[in-house]
């Protein structure tokens, strides 16, 4: 799939890329993202009610628009993950990750002999063609991204060992849950001391192991706040969810109903 190749090349060149989490289950969103310059999308299956058939359509639209499609799954469900990858997902995002669940996920996304993903050539990821299985399987095993979300204090404390695991890249901070776990539920950005310390530690360890870091810019949807996150060393910026951005834009424009100050 061309979009994930383009994303990997951008990261290898040291560029910063951006995307968003998608809750709204309509492919139009992906065309809008592409037009606005998004590089990737995390299609949500953890919190949203979007079903598998619609997720597949969103993956098709994202890829066709040049936006790299990742999917956030609720748990390591091998059958679901295989179907998402067969549909063309470029990677799987795992919430509440730890070393045990990450090891299971790496196995689930890889074909034999490196994993347990079931083989079928008549799927979109293989362009519905038979032949050259060994080459295809090797490319999938190499290129599918496994993205763990660090969302608990325990995972943060164990991050050195988790970051050292092969097959995990990039490494993502789940800011909302992590802030709650760190006793900083009121944090609106990584400017908060506890969140800043956590992010800096994750970036330091990730770099040590040759991994990229992905995280949101915070609850404040402001350019300067996002730039400070990037300046710390985050290469994959998550602008927020589609719901966040829609609500933010609507609230801003709704100010026209009130007299100017």
C-alpha cells in the first residue's frame, strides 16, 4: 500500500507528520483529511460504534486519498485484526498496552513463520492475486505497524523494556488515560509538569531504541501548543478526534451570535 510507504519515508527523513482519530464513520471524512493535509488516520474501534464493514470502507477511502489508515482495536482479537489487515489497514493501535499484550499483537499481525496471521491471497492487502506469497508475507511482516498506547503508570514505569521489544514502532502516549493515572486529570496539554516529564522520558527511551513517538497535541487545539509537542521530539502528531475538531470549529464560529467585545 502506497500511503504507508510514503509515511515511512517521511519518518525516516526526520519529518513531522500529522493525523487524527476518526470516530465519524463516513469515508467523506478521509477525503476531507487528505485535502487538509493529514498524513494518517487512526480509525477508532475502541470507543466508537462503527462496524467492521464500514471500517473497511473507511480504510479504502483513506488509502485512495493518500492518508495512511491505522485502526485502534479494543483488545488483541486475532480474527478481527486479521480482517482489518486484509482490508488494507497499515497498522494496529493497541490501547492499554503492556509487554504481554504487545507480544500477542506482534504475533497476530505477522504471517508464519514469524506469527500466527492466517494466510489468504484473495484479499485487498494482496490485490486479490495469487502467487509470490513469500515476498508478500515478508513485506507485510516488515511493514505493518504495531502501535502500543502507553496509558497506565505501570506501562510507563516498564517503558524501557517495552520500547526494547522488536516489532513495536511507533510508540504512542494515550494522554487522557495516562493523565488520569498520573493524578493529572485536569491536564490540558503536555505543558503540565507530570505530563511533560512523562513525554520527555518516553521520547528519550524511544530514541535510545530507534523508535518514533506518537501522541496527541493535548486538549487545547492550538498551533503553539502542538508545536511545543513537536519540538520535544514527537514525529507523529495526533491533532485530536474528528469530533474534537468539529466541536472546536463550531464553537468558535458560534461566537458570531454574540456582540463583539
